[in-house]
C-alpha cells in the first residue's frame, strides 16, 4: 500500500509492482502527481499541461510504468489512520470524496505500507495576512497548474526558500505582472557549500533558468526583506515591504509600499508525518526547524514494516523524492520475498540520494526562519485563523505559564480548527518558546464524519431492560 500519489509514491509503486508485488496507491487527488505534478481537469482542455512543470517527461515515464505494472489507483481517498496488527499486517483507513466528507469508510489490508505523504506550506503570520488575495506560494502554483488560473493580475511573491523563484517565474510566464520577489534570507550563503553545489550542477541550471525568466519579465528581487503588512478594503490592494536584520527583525524606517492585488507567500515546507508519528515513528529536527521522519538506509522508519519516501523524510524536491521512492520500492520488495533488482542499481540510487539530500539540508539551513521574526508581530495579528486567536492571546497564555504549543492550545484553542494546526502550528510553537516543533500525534490525521466511524464498529447488542428503565 502506497499512501500518496506524488513523485515518490508513483515511483515507489511502479518499482514494487515491477518487482512482482501487488500494489495500490491511495491519494486524496483525482489524479496521481501530487502537489508538484498537478494535472489540469480534463474539461479545461489544457493544450500543453507539461509546459507548467519541470522535468515532466521523467514523471510521465514513471506514470506509464506504474500503469503498465497494473498498480491500482484509489483517488479521492483521504487516509485518516493506519493500524499495525503485525510486521506484515496493516490496515489503512480512509474516507472518500473531494473533501473527505462522504460517509463511506474504506479499509485496505496490506502487508507493507510506504508513506509518500508530501509536505504542506509553512506560514508565518503578519498584519493583514488573512485578507482575500493572500495565498500560499505553493498554493498559487497549484492554482496555475491544476486550474490554469492566476491568484491576481499583479502578484507579489514573498517569503523564503527556492520555491519562490519557481513560483514567480511560473506566474510571470503565465501572464501575471510580478513586480517583485521578496526573499527574507539571501542566496550568497550557497557559496559556503561548494561541494554540495559541485555535486548537483542541475540545481545551478534550475536557478539560472528561473533567474533568466525573472530578468526577461523585469521582476525585481529583494533579499533580506519581508512583507510586514497587507493593505486593502476587503481584498489585497498593496503590501508594505521592510528590510530585515540578521535575526529577521524589521529595520525601522525601511518600509516601502508596493501596489498589487494578490500576494503569494510561504516560508518553506513542513513534512507531512502525522500518520507516522501517531504510530510512534522516530523523528529528527531538520536544519530549518521542522520535524521529519528518521529513516534508515532502506527508507524504513523506526517501526518495522513501514517505509517513507520523499518529503516525510525531509523536504528535498521531486528528484530526491523519486530517488527515495525507487529505493523504498526495492526495499519493500526484498522484505516481502521478491528480488530488489541489481545491486549496482541500489548503490547508484543511494549515492544519488546522499548527493541530493546533502544539498537539500544545506538549502534548508540557508532559508530557515530567523529567531527574531515574531518580535515585531503586533498583538492584534491573528495567528490561528480557524479559531481567530491573536498573537496577544498566545503571549498572554505564555505569561500565564504555558511553555509549549500544546499548553497554548489548551488555553487559547490555537490549532483546534479545521486545519488542526497545520497553518498556525509553526507560529504558535515559536511564540510559545518551544525549542523544537511539536510532534503531531492524533488518532485522526484528517477530519472524519461520525457516520464513517459508526460504520466501522459492529452494532452493539441491545440488552433487555426492566419496564421504566431508561435505554442506554
């Protein structure tokens, strides 16, 4: 069973199936590809969907191999829990529908599970970030790839991380006016990692390609800066950009306003590990202070029989995800009695993984949020959008004795909304003074209708009762 149909999941499923296993892929989307290789809906009649993607041909070949190997696809399935009954006995629980609210529960039995659950965006709040027209950087790219629409006509791209360059280039090529890319960190730090750069020349080519696109469209690049406020009456009309010091604190007197009708903002990605941590899998803290799964050389977690590939082991991009997906598929096949394939192939994959992972770790360290980003955050700024909890409320909880995000949650309801802390978790953890992000352990990885849970349980026998006794 492969949970997740992105690059890691597709390659892992195809590899395991080609080696003789019966494989199914369960994914919340209608098509495989995940967030990176989103496919426009058929009714949009996209003439060249591949033009919106990097290295589309490689993914297409793996998807064709997966189909040829007769991997079963289960789309629009939202996995909410995984049960372990033994080393080779697992049950994957899911609910169906576009948003997971169909009342039909699904249970899939498997001898092994490969988690390829991807990641989600890290958002750091600032004044006005809840206005319509503010979207995640990755969300803007998803709108373009999956819906062929732009978040606005004039879009500022801001935050931190190399994703910003790709997003800005895609939006500009699609016709948006992108006045500026606002990067909170910088790019000169890459010079401190010459070995990682030399071992991954394709990364330099990618950066040069994006840079050339931005130059062609006259997109300004401002480093060591951040959007500190969004202005607008009901929708984004402009943003204020300020210089940052070494700790990511806004420098007074440096603010300037940029007119726009949309803001695409994100500060990197957070590995999606909730299904694994609920099972007790060990984690590690990444250089940009997120939690990722601790994996061995075969991509296996600390729970025997459960593997992971791609972003759950640390964010590293599609190429690393596909490399780890193939390694995991071969490891699962070997564990279940099939041949892992030529040993030389495994050695080359491990070498490639090490090279790509080294670059990813350096990249994460360079774009990690600075420790002072929250110092200038106004008390009336909303941190948890779902429950409308402000920064002032979180700080008050800390003054009352809260020392971690969990206690803040109990005192303020921050993180109790629909997203279950995925949007506000990083900010709340920072404001609470946590040394590291909290491990998300919950029995439900996604919201589940009560009707679906009721259908899982056998009907309880009705006990006879005396006349007048209330029935329970």
